[in-house]
């Protein structure tokens, strides 16, 4: 077929200068025609804003930056508002779980965005489309002719030019949806209209086009007018010329055809047509994931609570509440971290800090006593928040507790319950969910404990070093510095061990590396500058070196905290001689930050994996004959001896100076646990494990829980609990009496 048969053009026009006043020759509302007919949802598809740089023929085209399209920013805000339950239009908490709510919000935000193209761009926002339709209507009202052009394409032509998906099979009206390369066809039509309006000598054309796919053929509808009167197009009656002529039609066809020929091999354009769909899916997934993540925590908490609601208290000694309280604290702590203002945490914590400051001045408290006050105040905030959460859960209608699955049973179980659920004889190759959950939970808990302990001992090391520089530490206190360093390395090594196990859970390492690189580069530059000056002057400026090594330590510790550094990096900058009893920071180059996958090697794992054999009893529950080889026994025993020696020296100093150090007490308890286990490992080559007799039965749990799409206003309840402490206390007392 020829071009004229492949691209069929039909046109008509409307003009009120040649009809009764206020009426067009073929309709008096072309603006409404654009908004209501051309862009109707059932006929058109949305094209996401894209960025085009160099297209066919080497010609540069205007750039389209998605950030400029306000609907994306509005979508971001809508998603965040729904995730945070801060949307005034959706106060009913029951509605928050469904992605349909988000799609409804998007429709209200988007309106007709992305369905049309034209003079304003290849994907018009609703506001741009509305503005163009108003311009067309205004031009009509002023006497301009408005062209209504319809282009029809044969299926064979669209296949030949690469506009139609090669795998497409026509199945009747509307089946073209999702198979037409919107970007190619829109771009080609824009080029054709530009050629046509230049040939027709339009001065300032305004036009809108849409690709309609609800019929048996692909059509393009165009509404076109000139907003200025052109002498070349003006008729004797003072109005614009009517229909477009054959020469203008030919230029429209040529512009479309040549553009499609040039873009025939651009396969990537097909991918662009689904950007809008993927964009919406990404938002919905983000919303659904956030909702699921929050709701799943509550779901597991509810399943694990005892049936007796009187036991639902943070301060209780009931064993049945131990695991539930740990889950509730995690929920509250996450809420404090994610939204400290909305949860009331910032305001409550500021009151604690103000009280501690006032009490410190009034009662002349030392720094340690002041920190204790702050810690107790924060613990009180957590207690009130957890009890407030329990209060809300007590108010849930029991009829809503309809969900129970194997995984909710497992995840809501305490460690003791999980251990008892382990299969006594597991077939090789079978998956035991209880064993998996128990191990992963244990790994997470141990990683958190060791990472937190690293922070504690790093703070103690830093305080000691600063006090020494200020001349506030005598030589006898050096045993404390050695104890801090020993514990710091011990906990760093074990944090590395469990980070290795759980490395699949950390997808943001690359971001952390990028965040630390500027500090790495700065330290490298400083080191090189200092070294250069020392070479040139043959003098060492110890003050400058000390400043550098202090910052080097801070950087290396931060890398560890971010998960892009390990004990290896710490040892690379720290000269800790256990035999001589000395510790200092080396004047060396910093170690670059690395992802866990790159940094936590099997060799390093083998170095630290046996350091906590005394914590592995639960991992080998009810398996009393688990053996440990000589190499790992010696590694465990060596760590035990080093910790014990440093802790004993520190204890003598602390008692001699009539002080108290909580971190030392914690370490001593752990070292005592090591001592019991190390003897069994050395004498018998066995790991001391946990057996069935070590645990007693617990109270019955609820097990049935909320469905995953049920959301609760946790932040609001926590804030109310914090702000109304007195009322909460009275209610709790009444519940206890009842």
C-alpha cells in the first residue's frame, strides 16, 4: 500500500464566524471536545513523562524531566500520607490496608494526566491539558477555525514501522491497548503536525492529540487551531480558512512516516510505554510493603499474647509476657525512630532531658548520675508506650481475631516454645520452619546485643582517652583502658559473625559506602599532607598526628556502625599488644569502606566464629553430643582467658576506687557463662547445649490474630499514653483491682 492508504486522514472544522452567533459550524465547544471526548479514559492510555535527548537523524529534541510533573510529587506525598496514616480523607483505619485506596488517590491526583500530547509536550499533565483546551476554546470564540483531524493506521503499517508489538494478535475492538508504542507514535505525530503547520503558515498553533485504542483500528485524534490570524490563511470574511488542504495532509503524513522510519530500530522505545504502569505498581508495592511491615509486627504481637488479658503489662514478671514485651518494645522503638514528633517521643524526651538538667544543677549530680536519670526517664517513656499499645489491643473486638497460620504461630512463639517445637528427627533436605525461625531470631538478637556493646565500649574508650589528654587519669587506671579495648574487639568480632549470617538482609550497604567515601577521601588527603610535611621538615608534629588519629578512630568506628567496616579495619588502625599491655592508634592511611559482601570474608568468619560457643546452646537444642574441634576450642579458650584477665584487673581497680560500672558487671556475667562452657569444650570436646528439662511450660497464647490488612493507629495511641500518664496509671490500677 501507499502512504495515503497506510495513513488515512479525515478532517473537518468548526468556526463560529460562519454560523449563528455563539454557535460553530460543527459544534461550539471544541475545548470540551478535547477534555471529554478525545481524552476519555476507556479509549486512551497514559504515557509516563520521559526524557528524550537525541532522537532520529541526530536532531535534538526538548527534554522532559519527570520531576517537573507535579503528579509524581503529589503521588509521593499521597503514598507517604497513607503510610503514616495522615490523610484526613481516610480517617477510617480499616481502609488503610488496601492498595485500592492508593489507586483511588492517584486517580484524583492524576485526573487526565499523561493521556494527551500536543504543543505543550509529549505527555501533558492535567493542568497543561486543561490550559491547552482553554486556549483552543478561546481561539474559537475569537473567530478562529478549529480543525478536528482523525488519523487512521493500518495494522500492517504499524507492524512494519515498529509501533506495534510484534507478538500482538488482534482480537477485536480495544485489543490494541498495551501493545502500541505510545512514545514512537506520539513523537511521530508531533513531527508531522509541526511540518503541516509550517506548510500551512500557521503563526502560533495550539493543538492537542490523543491516541485512541477502543476501536478495531488505531486512531489519532487532533484538535488544532491558530491563535493568531494569519493573512495566508484568512478568507474574505475575516475568518480562518476551513479544512486543511491536500498539501498540508501530505506534509502531515510525511512527517509521521519519516519519523517512524528513523525510529524503526529503536527497540528501547517499546520499554518506555510501560513506564507509567511500572511507576504506579512501584508506588502501590511501596505502600503495600510498608503497610504489611507495620501490620505484621502487630499481627505477631497479638498472636503471642496470653489469653488472660490481665497479664498484658510491660512491668509484669509473668514469663508468658517476656517475648510479647520484647516484640512490643521493638514496635515502639521503631515508631520513635521513624516518627518521633507524631508519636510524642521528642516532646516527652525533651521533658526528661530538662528534668535531668535541672536536677543535676539543683542536686549537684555528676555526669554518671545525670545519665542514669535520663536512662530511667526514657525507660519510663517506653513502659508507658508499651502499656498504651496493650490498652489499644485490649479494645479490639475478639471477632476480628480470625487469622492463624503456621508462620504466625512460629513468629509469635518465645524461644522456649520454638525449641520445644523442633523436630526430634528431621529428614535430610526438609525445611523445619521452627528451627529456621529460632536461628534467625537468635542471630538477630545476638547481632543487636554485640553491636550495642561495641557502641558502649567505644564511648568508654573515648571518654578515657579524652580524660587522659586532659590529665584527669592516673597510671593505675590503665587497666580500665585495656579492659575496654578487649571488650570492644570481642563484641566487634561477634557482630561481624552475625552480620555474615544475615548479610542477605542488608541491601543498603552501597549507600552507606557512598556516604562514608567523602570522609575516607578527606582522611587520605590529610595523611598525605602530614606525611609530606614530615618528609620535608624531618620533624614530627605530635599534636597534628593526634588530631588525625582521633578522627581516624572516629571514622573507622562509624564505618563499623554503618556495616561497611569490621574488626579487621579496627585492628588495621589499632596497635593492641596483649602481652605488653599497651594500646594506641597507628598513624596510617584509613581503610576504604566496603560492603559486607566484599568485606566479611570466610577467612575473617573463621577467625571469630567460635568466640561465643557459650551462646550456642539453643542453636543445638536437645542435641547433647554436639562436638567442637580442637581449633575452635583453642580459639574460644583464648578469648575467654583474655577477657577474664582484663575484667579481673578492671574489677580490682573499680572496687579499689569505690566505683560501680554496669558494663563491667555485664561482662563478668558473660565471662562466668564462658567459664562453664569452656571446661566442657576443653575436657570433652563438646558444646554445652540446652535440653528439654531446662525449660518449663508457659501459659497458653491467643494464636488467632488480626488479618494483615488490618491497620491500627499506633502512633496516636502511644502519643496519648505518653501525654496522659496520670490517667493511664489510674486506669491500670482499676484494671488490677478488677
